[in-house]
C-alpha cells in the first residue's frame, strides 16, 4: 500500500508540473493571441484581414492535429529544446503547443462577447487602442477567460495522461506501466480516482473564481 501511495504522489507531482508549466506558457501566448484575433477582425479596433487570416490558419491547423500524433511529430523539436524526448519536461512542448491555440479560441469567444457599446464609449472619451484593451476588453471578458482557462486545464490533465502513457511520466505512465501492462486493476482505479479528484478541484476552483470576478464586474 505504501508503495502505491508513493507512486501516486510522485505521479501527481509530475502531472501537476508538466501541466502547470505548459498552462502558464499557454496563458502567456494564448491570451495575447486571442486579443489579436479580436482587434484585427473586421469590426475590431485595429482591423487587419491578412493578420487575422494567417493567424487563424495557423491556429486551426494546430488544433486539428490529434494530441498523440502531435506529440510524436514534435519529437525532434522536443529533443532539440529540452534535450530529450522522454520525461516530464519533454511533455511540456507538445502540451503547450496543443493548449495554446485551444485556449486562444476560447478566450477569443469571451473577448468577442464584450459589449461593443462599452468600446464605443471608451473611444468617444478619447481612449486609445491600448487603453481599450487593458481597461475595457480584458476586464470585461475576465470571468469568461478564467472559465475558459479552467476548461483548458482540465483538457491538459487528460492530455498529460496520454503523454504519460508514451513515456512522459506522471499519472498516465503509472496507469500504463503498473496498471495496464501488469493487469493491476487496483493501480488503474487509484490513478483514475486521483485524476477525477484533480479535475474536480480545478473545475471547482475555476468556477468559483470566475463567479467571484463576475460579481465584482457587476
């Protein structure tokens, strides 16, 4: 039993590490990308059809590739960046690349839902584009962005399990090596339980934070 507990603790830490680092990078890249999508649209504050279409194509192509295929295809790049194609840090590269366009599209939806009347009012009082982004778009869309980031985190937990099953470590690796290959249903069920708890905690925290931000906005 103690060995199982130690395995689960190590796997959970590895999973949180790979997801945490990947999510942080995805947030840093994905949110600005979503802002660019919105402001360069036809009715945006800085319309640019060429920029919008090029970024849209890149994001859509990346999103259309299944995570398992993406992870295998990125092995040479992953090895170049982190020096290995196995382990926790090797999973960060494909996880980030998969999560960034996913989150960017979700955040874009939240940003597009901002009342255009608020933007027009800001323009009427002389706010420049930077001020509109920082003081109107992002604050108004923040509850939706937080909710979208929560969904992204949950998706990344699922993807990390897939990554773990092919050598990235974490809970997925434990489930595959000790549960599947050794036909140990106890370990498999324990990993499933830990994953369910992680997802529920992340979802509950994200929902609570989003609701609190929504109340403050009102």
